[in-house]
C-alpha cells in the first residue's frame, strides 16, 4: 500500500503544495494562486489537483504539513478576537509604557502601534507574587466575578491573564483561569505562565495578549479546513508548521497558537538546512523569493540562525523561531517612482488578485514579473499550466507609461527595476550576515529565487549557488520534510553561583516531563531532546543561549556550561571575563519526533548531456543590449549534465537565469550546483 505526505505553503501570491510518496520518495508538485479572503479554498484546490495527478487516494495520505501566514496576517490586519487583559494591580498600562527604546527617536510625528487590547478592556486584580516565587497576595474570587460581569457586558471573546512573576509560580493565574472557565466556558483563555513562563513582563504580556487575540481565528481556520478535508478522506490529518521550523498537531497548538506566528518562511529554511547536510555544505544563505517577499536566513554549521524575539507591526512577540529577515521583494512587488524621481521596487505587492499587469486580471500597476517578461528572462509559456494567459503588450505599455515622464523606455524601466531589486536583496543579505560571505553558498528557491540568484551572488561576493529541484515549491517541500517539535521554557533569574547542578537538573526534569506528555501521541517516531541555558554576565540586558551536551537525563556539568558561555560570548562580542559572575535567565528544552526522510525523486530525469531546445534574447541589468541565451528544460537534464551560461533553465514552477561566467552540473538528486568561473 502506498503512503503519502503533503506539504503546503500558503504565500501572498501563490499556494504551493508537494505530495511526497513516503515509500519511493517520488514528489508531485502543484502551484495555484492564493485565494482571498479564504486561503483554505486554494489549499483544497491544490490538494485535489495533486491527488488527481498522482492517482493517490485520500486515505493513503498519512499527514498534511501546512505552513501558513494566518497568525501573522491576523496581527497585521488587526483581525482577531475582542480581547481583554487581566493583570496585577498597577500594571494596566504596561502595553503602552513598553520599553525605553523607540523605533524613531527623533521623529516627532511617530505614532505608536495600537495595542491589541484597548485600555477599557484591561482589568487589574489585587494580587501579587514576590520575586522569589512566594505569594504576597492571592486574588479575591468576588473581584474576579465582578470582572467576569464586565467581560460579558463588553462582549469580550478572549481573555489574557498576565501577573507579575507568575513564571515562578502560576498559582494565582491558575486560580483566575479556573473561575473564568467555570463561569464563562465559552471564552478563549490564555495565561502567561503557560504561554510564556519567562521574565520581562512587557514582552510576556504582549505575547499572551497576541495568543488570546489569534486563537479564535486559528481555531476557526483549522476546524473548517479539517471539515473540508474530511470530504476527501483526509480528516484529522492536518498539522501546522511552527515558527521554529517544526510540525505540531492541531490539539497541541490549541493553547499556544502564537508559535505559528512566523510559520510562513520556516519551511524553506527547513528544506535548506536539510539540503546543506545532504551536500555537506555547512554554511549556506537561504534565499526564498516568491510573489510578495524575499526571505533570508543564515545557516551556520548546518543549523539555521534562530531567535526568540520578533516584531510584528510594532508588537513584540517572544517565541522560539527561525531567524528570517524579510523584505518586500518578489514577483508581485510594485515598481514605482518616489517623490524625488527615484525608481523603487516594493514593499507593496499586487498579490494574486489582481496580480501584475501581465496577468490580465485588472492589475494597473507594473510589477517585477512584468519587468522579467519585457526583458525576456521569464517566458510567457511558463504560466500556461497555471491558467494564466500573459498579456505582454499590457505589461509593456504599463512600464512605458511609468518611464514616459523621465524619457525612459519600457526596457529601461524594466532593467532598472530588476537592478534595484537585486541591490535591495544584496543589502538585506549583508545586513543579515554581518560577516564575510566568501565561505558561504547561496541556495535560491521560490518562483523567482533562481532568477535573481547569480546576479545577487555577484553583488555579495558569493561564488557558489545551489538551485534545488522543486525550487518553485521548495518551502512546501520543507514543510513535508519537517520534524515534529515542541519547545518549553522556564524563567529562573538567578546567579549561577546560587544555583546548584541538582537545582538546574530538577527544573530540566520538569520541562522534559511536560515535553514527554506532548510527544506521547507520536510513539512510532524517534525522539530527541535538546537542552540549553540562557546566560549573561550580571548587569547585562541580553543573554546567550548555551546548548547543554548529553541526553535528556544527563547530569549537568556547570563548569563545562560556564566555560562554553565564556567562549561563545567571546565569539559574539570579541571579549569574555571568566572572573565575572554569570546570571541564569531561562532554561529551555526542545523535543523532536523525527519523521522519515526518503530520498526525493521527480520520477524521471533525462539522460546526461545537453538538452537545449531553443534560444531567446535577454536584456539583463547592467547590459546595453540583449544577449542570446539557450533555453533548457530542467526536466530533460540528467545527473552529471554540465551547464554553462548564458542559459535559461525552465522548470515546472520556477525559472533559473544563468549568465555568462557561471557554470555547473546537475546532481543525482536534481540539484544544480553553479560556480562562478567554472565547475569544481
């Protein structure tokens, strides 16, 4: 019997899907336009197409791994539940007070982002937990009941509870939660000691409010999606990709949807890290250019950069996540001229509706895809199987109209826009890396990633590029290959001198026990635990995550941890001082259930050798005249095929532009490796 796994990535313009045969490794890829305002419609359309193309039945699908921007969009668009906050007496205005740091220090007209919870829906309770975790004042039941009446009067749908020092002892928060559940079981409840048991009350309170705010949206989306999937024998098979690059079941996410807030870009980075290990290339830059954005992540020693902090429209969110830097640079990015007469690209996008002018769906503003068509780097036939009839004349007229006031032709505007976009991406890579890039390779994917890879690589000093198979749906491919992952944290601000090894081991054991409870539903998969401490010198404001060696039950070696911290501090900041006292901030445990990773195959490739079909003339940025490029169908390339620029490589859902000076070969797994100046 066949067994399949589905990976889905919903982007701003396209919804990508990969159907993976778990036995043979055969991959079927599908790309459809993202459907607004209901993206689930596009996901279901893609699933139906994939099942039909592969002759697979719904009952043969073991799981659907779904990357989504639903949580992110809910926060950006302020489209969530009517949320109230219950907090400690004196902390009602913490969402406004925030931090001393201001995004625009000298801008007198800067406006702070609107809070998710208006002041009238914030309620104080006379409770207090001390900084050592002892209860100074317990909440009064009558006070809580009075607040519940106010919640009902205001039509509140979700409640966030965040008390001072509740990360040390959750007794007071749990007491309030119990009473609200008894009186109003219909309300969505989020308590900070469960969502984010860390210190820094501003970030913790914002995060728990955001979790309460988006929970109803995500519950509604997944419930409706599961009901629709049931019609195709796919009920209860939906899983969501989290910001940390791991998969989680829907039930495991019910109380912590905030972990999906940066789910969108995580799939591509997961696939890039997997490719790095397969190719034995420890240092990679992941570059995903889709229809709306360009997402960049550094992979060092086979591991993606990660962080616990993000900012969404001015709202601080704390949750373990892959550290992805995004800019508005994609196929749908709008080309425009600013008030000073400078040509700009993005960050606004045409999206899938109406899309670029060339789509013929009513779009009036030129986009990057229009520029590629005019310069010849994108072929109209590439859109035929997506039901898009390209209107080249409309794209040319829109670009010509944009350039007319400056006496620029459509071609000049197009090449200028592409040059601006390449510069923007190169700048973003330099800012993300903040280091010499000659030791890094670039992995380019997304529908537009391979189009810009070589020209961007030249700007940042990278001479090796990986163009993976299934590049156009690589993020969906990453979702299909992701492992289950659950993260747990416990805030414990203490000097390391005051914490014994057994004290730390005891806290780790409690975190591991919580992790084992989450992972019980996956008994057939190999389990792995990662532990770490977040440390800093006493007096510092930010900490370094220090991995702990050994398995989940291994005893802690404090001297080894401190030695590792000093070394990592020196690597990060250029100095360390072993005589300085060190402070513990958080303990972290990550639990992984490892999914099988079959060798991926497309089904068939051509025999080794050239597979030239035709030629086309392309005008690339920096050149004054068009140059002849060979057009190659990637599907006809075989393992060992040598590739020499200039050529244009077409595949089902992406196009690769290989200019002069770049050469390479096709690997056995379909990855094209390009090297500046010749293959090695």
